[in-house]
C-alpha cells in the first residue's frame, strides 16, 4: 500500500446566498479555511440574479485560491 501526499496548488469554490452579507460571511469563512492550507485568494468573480419563484435576489461567487 502506498500513501501519496500531494500539495493543493489551485482550488475553486462556489458559494451562494440570498443575502449579500451572508455571502460575504461565507467567503470570509472559506478564506480562513484555505489560509490554513496555505492558499490565498487569486480571483473572485461574483454575480447576482433574480429568483422569480422566491421573489428574491440570488447572490453567487466563485473564489479561486492559489498557492502562496
């Protein structure tokens, strides 16, 4: 049996929320978790769309983390 430990060099995470403050909190939580993995934020892309059934705005973000 062979165990291989590879370093994570790039990671992309997606988050969604119906409140902008909640989305920001979720992104900050993800940044803290990935900081422990020695990953930093390389790029953030965000978008907002209207959800007609719930009559709410849906905020989403894609966060690209890369090795420091």
